[in-house]
C-alpha cells in the first residue's frame, strides 16, 4: 500500500492556507538587523581608528624625510652624510616597528569586539528560535 501525501488530497478552498508565524519571523529578522547594525558600527569605528592611526604615522614619516633633506643640506663631509642617513634609517626601523605594534593592537581589539558581537548575535538568534518553537 502506498502512503498518500498531502499533495494527493484534492484542493479544498474552505481549508485555511497554512502560513508561518510572521510575528516571530519579524522578531527574528529585527534581531538580526539589530545585531548587523552593531557589527557595522563596530567595523566602522575600527576602520576609522586604523585610518586615523595610519594618517598620523604617514605624517610622522613625511616629517622625518623632510628632516633628512634638511640634514643632507647641512652636511659638510661624507661622515656627516653617513650619520644623517644612519639616523634616518634607524628612526624609520624603530617607527615602523612601533606602528606595526599599534596596528596589531587595533586589529586584535577589533577581532575581539567582533567575536563578542557575533556571540551576542548567536545567543539572540538562539533565544528567538527557542521562543518560536
């Protein structure tokens, strides 16, 4: 004997059409939008911080290059020129290393904040799905 499915039944216009619970679906969608907005705000803040930090660093390095040209202009011997370049490159290596550390701290903070937001979103979605059940 074959099982009959609901599609084997003839259409009865008097039967209500089964629709999902739109209120619960709307609440879930609202929660998702809210969590997405939090994530976008956090990402925007992170990108602003990175941009601000990088702009300040580039400005610092440009001033260092200007100082190098001024030092070269004042050089009177090959030894003076070597010292000017040595100071420039020593400062550059130090400053690039410090900048890399600052950028890593910003990125690490962003990853931690993103993980927190994602965890909250997952918890909110789980709570919404439990309420829907």
